[in-house]
């Protein structure tokens, strides 16, 4: 193996964290801050955050969007395009995921293809797993690969103290490590495969 190849393999993967909730009073920042500390402990990822509460994309889709929408997409789309892997952090709304996330997904296609996606979900008694199961079907249509394991935070408000720290971090931290390990494997494998042979949907 030459030095260039070894250096490329050692370079961190670009990981995009998509924070799906844009609801007023949302709990997402607490969960996101915790998860970001988990990623920061690793050398195999370079993290970029795409927070949908900070985007202004209308739900009406058009093949000829107005200048404001084009400008917003020019800011958002490169984050998805440059990513080697994704983590979607989502609550569960009415047994599914937020409309803001569906809007983001539907506005992009090639950006997701042949890349891995992991999930951090939170909610009430279900911990958001029904939202994640819906998302697995959607991402399959996008030709993305969803990893098996993730983080599920049931009754999430009660799991964190007033300073945003998990009261019992054992299971969530184990889940985060397992998911990130899987994303690292799939992210590297698919990035190498795309370099050899472009993915054809």
C-alpha cells in the first residue's frame, strides 16, 4: 500500500448530523449536544451539523424554485453532498417523523445514494422507533444503506438532568458506539466502492 492510499484511508469520514425537529420548545438540542460529545471522542469522523430549525424550505416542491429557495438549497445541499455518512436525530410525531425531515429528503436524491444512515431517536414510551422504521423505508428508496443499530431514548425528558447530562449513560453510550462503528465500516466501504465504480441507481 502506498503512502497516499494509507493517508486517504486514515482520513476521517465526513459525517452529517441532521437534526430533524423544528418544533418550538423542542428537546432536540439536548439530545444533539450529548451525541456531539460522543462523535468528538472519535478520530474517524469529522462532524457537520444540519439543524432543520435553522432552514427555511417551503413544503411546496417545484422544479423551478424561487431565488430564496435556490439560495437556501445552495447552503444545505453541499452538506449532504459532501457527507460520507449521516446520522438522523429525530423525535416521533404521531407515530412518524417530522415533516421538516421529509421535506429535506424529498428535495434531494443523488446526495443520499450509496451512503450509510444511522438514527438517534427520542420520544415517549416508544423512544421514536416508529419514526425510525418509517425512515428506513424512505431511505431505501433513496438508495441509502441504514445501519441496524442506533440510539433509542424512551421517555427522553426524564433521562437527562437539568444540565443536559444523561442520568444513566450506559445503554445510550453503548448504542452510540455500536452505531458509529457500523457507520465507520459502511462509510469507508461505500466511499471506496464509489471511487472505483460510480453508483448507478
